[in-house]
C-alpha cells in the first residue's frame, strides 16, 4: 500500500528504511525527501504512522538474506 502518493513510497519501502535504521520523523523525512519539490506534504503530517511502520520493519526478521 502506498503511504506517499506524490513520491510513490510504499509501506514496504518504509519497513526497509526502518530495518536500515531510519526510525525518527527527521530521518524518514530526509530519506524520502518529504515536503520537497512541491509535494503536498500530506504524508509528512502523518509522519507518526510512517514511524510506526518503520519501527515494525526494524523489529521484523529480515527474510531477504536467507
Ligand atoms: S503524499 Fe507524500 S508528499 Fe504528497
């Protein structure tokens, strides 16, 4: 599911960012360049949801390396 339509960011992208250590609102905004380039900023207003998804991703075991 898309969490940011302007930049085409999915929940999966955010989980992966969480696994890579992006867990704070500032880190996520910076990584995904939210509120830049004339984007609507809707997802940045709901950044706490992205943080929750990233934290979930960080706590999940990584299955890609098996
Ligand atoms: S939905 Fe993310 S910037 Fe518009």
